[in-house]
């Protein structure tokens, strides 16, 4: 049918990532594609857009997580849009992962203080709760002397 042949560029800037908690930047990766922006409003057609907030966060820093995500990003129908908190987040990826992600970096620095950037975070995430200490207390009380 020829539709879309050499005309697949609608994914280039889809979604864009918002500024991150630290405001250092936003990145987008996945398979490069070409086409018209008018097609982006149509159905995704079997494409998966994976949005990851803070891809350099503690839960995703490990090589296993980064390898798995980079393999997903290298699939032709999967596109990764991600944000980072740290200015040196690029050092997290080895060359093979960088090739798989095929990042398009977009600086979204807000220049706002980290405390201001994270003021909207839930108290548990910010460590401003007694939940963790009460959990530790419960575990310690459960131990036999």
C-alpha cells in the first residue's frame, strides 16, 4: 500500500519529557523514524511509548535494568521517553546501551533549587514520615532476644 514508506517521522518529538525533579534535563530515545506530523494524531498503530520518569534513579541505575530498557528501546515499534535528574546521567550508559537507546537529548533545566523542584513529592518519597522508623521499630520488636 506504500503508506508510511519513508514517511514515518511522526515519532521524532512525540510526548517530549517534562522537566525532572532536579531540573537537569530530559531525554528521549528509541528507534529513529521519519514521516509527517499529521499522522501523529492518528492511532499509534502498534507502537508502544514507554515514559520513564528519572531513568537515572536508584531503582533503574543497575546494569540489568538499563540493558533491559535499552533492548526495549531498540525495537522498531517501542519508543522510550525519559527524564533524568543528574547532570552526568549520560555516564550511566555504556556504549552498547547508548547505541540501543539512540537518545535525542533535550535540556529542560529549570534552574530552580532542588527543594523547590521536589516540594510536590509525597511525604513518603521525601522521607518526611515516621512510617520507615515505625517499620524498623516493629521488626526490631519482633526479633527474639
